[in-house]
C-alpha cells in the first residue's frame, strides 16, 4: 500500500470501494477489478487507473513461491 500512498495523483472524491488486485511475484499488476464500487462510475474508473499507474509494485519477499498473489483491498477516499 505504501506504493499507492506515495502517488500524489490519487483520485479525488469520496467513497469506499473494494478492489481485487492480482500481482505476480515480480510485482507486476496482472489484473485489477472493482468487487464493490463507490456508486460513482467516474470515481471507480479513476481508482482503477490509479492502481494501474502505481505498478510495478515491490516483488514478493524471499520465501514466497506462488507465481501470483490476490489481494482484496478496501479503498476509502475522503
């Protein structure tokens, strides 16, 4: 999440969305989708664009051996 917090061009607006991110072991975003939206389609699209622009993410730590990891994240914008 630190990668996202550093990005200053985060979406503007208010609402909460739940995202599913699929990130490979090298930190590359393979898929991002909204599981539960904010109710504002423009804001939902901006959130997806935001997480896509923050890729690549840090690689998986040593010892984690799966090729991809799924993360379901609540995103609250205030």
